[in-house]
C-alpha cells in the first residue's frame, strides 16, 4: 500500500524531542517499513496548532487526497492528535477522506477503523485529545486570571512609555525613556484641552519630526493609548474574549491597581475622558 505521512508540531511542543518532526518521521518510516508500505510523500506543518484545520500543509494534503490521480490509499500519522485536536474536524475530514477511499492511520495508536471496536477506540482517542486541549486552555486562562489579579503581565508588548521587566517567573512594567513618558503626558493634556484624534496625531507627528524620529502616529493609535488604564498604574486583563476575540463587558474586566508606576494622574485621566465622552455624544453618526 502507498501512504503519505503527515507531521505536525505546535510552537509549544517544538522543544519536545519525542514530538519533534525528525522523531515523528523516524517513527512513521519504521512503522511503514514493518508493514511493507511505501511512503510516497510527506506534509509538514511546523509551529501549527491542531485546534483548527486552517493549516497550510494539512489543507494541501486534503486537496491531494481529493485528486482522481492520487497515488496513495492512506494518511499515516504519529498520533491522532497530530491530525487534529478537534472532534468536529476529525469527523468532517475523515468523512471527506473516506469518500475518496483514503484512510487515516496512526503508528502509535493503531486501531481497526473498519470494525466496531476499532471505530469506538478511535473515537475515544479523539475525544480524549479534545478534552486535553479544552482542559489545558481552561487551566491556562485560570492561571492568567490569577496572574492578572496579582497585577502581573499576561502577555503581549508593554504599552508605549513602559518596558517589560522580568523578576523570576513574573513580568511587570517599568518606566521607559523620559521622551516617551513626556509624550504620553502631552497626549492626555492635549486631549483634556479638547484636541481631537486627528489633530492629536498631526501634532504628535510634527513633534516626532522635530526630534528626528521616524515614528508616525495615527488617530486610532492615539485613541487606543488614551483608553489604556496602564498609564494610571493599573493592570487590566480580559478586555477581549479568549474564545472569539470580541470585546467583553467592562464588568468582566479584571483590573488591579497600583501595579507599577503611573505616568498620569487620576485627575488628568478624568479630564481627558470627559472631553472624549462629550466629543462622542456630539459627533454625528
């Protein structure tokens, strides 16, 4: 039988030698040789999560399986979670492949897909894989929530005017260059005086040019900075949903105060946002 092999490793797993691409390839080649199968091609997705089927080589492999002149009868993988960690994707893509007379076989989790017991075992392995993925995500979010409550950094870049500082396993913000700090104060001061986003961006670009800097400000960047509570010394997390990326209700935000040195005062923040709120009300839709 001719087979193709599919190899995948996520960015989090790349340091794991047992799951590395060479280790997977060696295991699949050895398994195929023992069975007397011929490997005719391979598809590799590196640093790709199996939470979604939106993987370039995975999709190219599925497309190849749908060709009438394909020269293979099965896809060989190391474990079923290399194929996908989504039960739904397992069902959809395996059903599609079955119509093309292509089987999905695992070297380390061998099953007999054409028997009731084999089908049951394969389904159980897929469910366990999805459970592991969902549970890991839940535990990660729980850890990030606790991290945020204590006022520590939960990923991403530091806001303009700050830099990241690591102490052991914890990351906090420290003040950045004085030039950036003064710029942040100017932005809030100008906003409190009634300057709109477009004019603010223009004034900032003129300021940057006078400094010989190539940095360019846009109105959206300025307004995003004005809405960042980090400048008050707060640490805010969960503004956006981890599931769909949509903005969460402010009541769901986790906000810790006095986490790092503030750049502006509460009074200046309030003054700037009172003006911004007024401009939003007066601006025609």
